[in-house]
């Protein structure tokens, strides 16, 4: 079986489903004509943002493109990250339609249904969706035993070998900025930052390209009043509500606080009118916003009369108008930082969320819920770090609907990256497992990626370096990964990290000394594995590949019965990585197996 550099029939998009949340409904695609091949495989891919409930996919065939009354359910449906994919084989010369039945609620993100036509293999080939093909530049020779993947270059499929885990070259976004935050809306990157010269809050959008570069658009000035600037504080915050809507909270000179909502439609950002959020204590201008639901968010600031941390719920209504609740002050004690996250969005008594607050003597976690439209109620708290006092920064993530985790550096003596698990209900919060690493830091950001992975970005001023670390996580343990240097010349104060999937993520960081905002993209293409080369060739050329279920006999020195895995550099070894390549059936042969 030969996988060629070009496929007769190519890749065809059947129709476009508008972005949005689809609840208990059925979507039927346009039809595609199957070309008369001896054997065909139909491959399809759909991107779902939050695979929240069940989804059923069926297909129907029609000889005349009219009668599609009989649909057959597709049983073999799989997921990698947020990608849902399936495949079928048929010899029919006919037209085909797909029926997608959503029994709960699912938010469509990348929203085209694609069909590969004229493929003469029974293997499945995972493409990353018609909106986000990973077209890596590939000019190297492909040799026997290389692990193979397929790439889409402007509609033409080409063969390339796996690179494994890699990072892009550090790229500078802006050389006169200070502090940045990012969100991902599909393949659009939103970046908020403070212009160092004017102190204005700026918003910039960028399109993530297939080669992992970003094409940036002209910056937008969010408001005509400068931000309140205090060293070590970030006086603005950005949060994604849906795949096309976001909110920004920010504090300006003198403590005037504001909120604004934005929409991203066809790659174009539209901002609402800036709305007053009252005033904050100007010497402690921290601001944090985080999502509660598709139409609600929490904003954390400091009280204007004394720097007591406070937070309230805000509803984003029609035309991006706001309905604001009253601020809740959990403790009339001075504090320097507050943030949080939603834990149980769909709790019957109201969305449950956790807030973390650094007071002068200790850092606390509070359990809260939105008991009516905008009313915030709090039931209990627990001291996170009572021994070493205030924490300058930390991140809180939901692990599931009853458990969360805080990433921070443990104390001011040992400076170790640590994760504190906690259990939470609407009326109680308790600390659970504390997992401490051996890595020094004084600024930490964490991101739970799901699928047993957690990502940390941290820096340590004593050695003037910044690191990124991917670790394995369970409900009560962490197997710490190996730190990789992000920047070997500076300890960056502000990080912002977001994930495209469990193996692909984007890190922004800002150095406050030279006012440079930079980013790197980290990726792992082992999930694109389709088989093992059985002969040498040039990248993009026709070449024989042994696919799952077939045997590659170009090896030597294998141990029969051993499972072989794809390593971080794309090579094969018996070391467990979670990316299976196959099983040795003799000292020279591997049965290819995903």
C-alpha cells in the first residue's frame, strides 16, 4: 500500500455550521458525491469546544442525491484533546450525508465537516480540521523506520516524519509593553497589554498560522485614560466567555475602574462601550476577571476606602450591556491580590466558584456561589498559606466539579513550585493533598490541561531564568516533569498561558526591565502518527508506509512481545510515553498499533 503525495479527490468541505451553542438538536450536512474507486475510506473530523454531553453521528447514502431517509449510526467515534473524529469505509458509488444529533449541549468551535475522498487505505488519518491544518515546513529525507504523518499544504496531502515534542523560536510581539494577558478564541489569539510609553490599555488580535507563527493585526486602544500603574501589580484582566465573546476589566489613573465586552466575528473584534465599575484603592490596583457562565463573570478588585479585596458578579446582556451585582467583601482586612475560577457551573443552587485572596497575614480560599442573577454568597474559607503570609501570585484551576488546585510557590524560604489540592462544595472547602516539587521559583502560573496533564510556567529571580514544565497529574498526585528554559537571561514577572489542546499550548511572558512582550508555542505532533516508513524517500513524495494492523520489517534487535512507544524526539523505544507505535512480533518486525 502506497500513500502518495497527492490524493485524487482531495479534501472537500461539505458545509459550514455557524458558531454557537447547540442544544438538543439535529444537524444534517450537505451531500458529497463519492467518486468511483475500488475501495474508499471516508474520514471526518469535527471540533467541539467542551465535549460536554453525548453526540451521535450517522451517515446516509443516496444513489440520486435525493433520498437519505436511512441513516446508519457510526459507532467508532474517538477524541484527541477537543477533536472528535470518526471514519467509515464504503464501496458505494453514491452521495453521502452526515447527521449530527446533539442530545445535550455542545459549543461548536472549528465548525466545518470535511471528507477525504479517493483514499485507497483502510487506516484512519487524523487531520486537525479544515481550519487548522498543521502544515509544518518539511524538507528532510524520510528514511526507513521514520514515524510518518500526513500534512495538508493548501489542499494537497503530503508525507512527513514526526518531530515529537518541540517549541517554536521565541518571538517578540511588542518591544514597548508591560504585562500581558491572552485568551484563545478558536485560532485567534487575543492579547491585552499596557503600552509602556502611554500606559494605555491595548488589545491586539493575531491569527495562529499552520506553521505555529502568529500574524498580528493593528493594536486597538481600549480606553482613552491611562491605566493605574503600581510596580508588581497587573491592573487589567481578560477572560473568555464563549468562542466569540470576551470581557476585560481594568483600573485607570486615580482608581477609576471599568469593564468592557467584546465580540469576535469573522476575525474582526468589536468592543462595547466602556462601563464604569466604580473605584478601587489606587495603591493596590489589582484586577482579575474570570468566567462563571457564557453570560456571567466575576471581577475582583480592592475596596476604594481601604484595600479590602472584593468581588462581584456581572451579567453580559443583549448588545453587550451589563447588569452589575453588589461587591462582596469577604473579610475587612487589607489584601494585595485576589483571583478565582468556576468549579461547578451547573449546580442547582447556583454556579459554585472559588476565590483566592492574599491578606497581610495569610492567603485564603473561599467557596462562593451566585444565588440569584448577580447575588454572590460565601459559605466558608480555609487558610492556604498561613505560615508564610501573603502570596504575590498564584493560579486556581478546577479539577472537577468538587475538586480544584492552586499552583504557587510554597513559601518564602524554600521557594518550591507547589500544587495544593482542595475539595469544595457549595457550603464547605477543605485542603487536601499538597504536592511540592524540587524546583525553585518566586512567580508561578499553572494550567490544568485535562487528560492527566498539568502545565507550569515559572521564574526565579536569583538565577534570572524562566521555565516551562509539563507534568502528569492524577486526583491526588503529580509526577513532576523536566523543566525547560523559556528564557535563559531573565526572570519574567508576568506569564499568561493557554492551551489549544493537551499537547499544544501558547506561553506569553513580559520582562519588566526591557519592556519586551514575547511568546513561544509548544507542540507535540506524536498524536498525528499514521504509521512507520517501510522505505526511504523525500518529504512529500510517494512512499510506502505500514499503517496500524500491518507489519514493518525494517528493524533489528527488537525484543519480541515488547511494546514500543514514540519518544519526545520522534524516535521509538520501549519507554512508556502514552504514544504507542506498535508491538514487536520478532527481532526485526513491529506490528504497527496506535
